[in-house]
């Protein structure tokens, strides 16, 4: 590499490696939904739900910032478990600790 060359580093070097065409999070959610449908003997519902997750996530990701799905799952978990919301302060009350 020359000292004078203008090499631009890749901007997506820390992105997760996709599984087939989807991010690992989308793929795991879809497979989990499919597995839940198979275990409950409603495999058609599980298959339709998994397909809905994979197709719907593509539409939800348009224009979204990175990490939006992880933040949504985290916030839903705090709403489901009120004990967790008491353990973690709201994001607007976080301050730097010196």
C-alpha cells in the first residue's frame, strides 16, 4: 500500500454476516416462531408467522437506523417485565458517573 493512496475503509465492516438474505436477529426470530408453531402442532400458523416476520422486517427496516430492532425488543421486554424497568433507570435520566 502506498503512503499517498487514498484508501477508504469499508463502512459496514462491523455488520453481522447475513444468513441467507436476512440478519441473524431476523432469522432467529423467524426460526423460533416456526419452531413454536411446530411444537404447538400449528405448523401452518408457524410457517405463515415466520414468513411474515421475514417479509415484514424488510419493510420495517427501510429508513430505520442500525440497531432499531434490538432496541424495540429491549423496550418491549421492559414493558412485559415491570421488575426490569425498576432496575434500569429511564434513558433520559442516565448521567455520566465520574
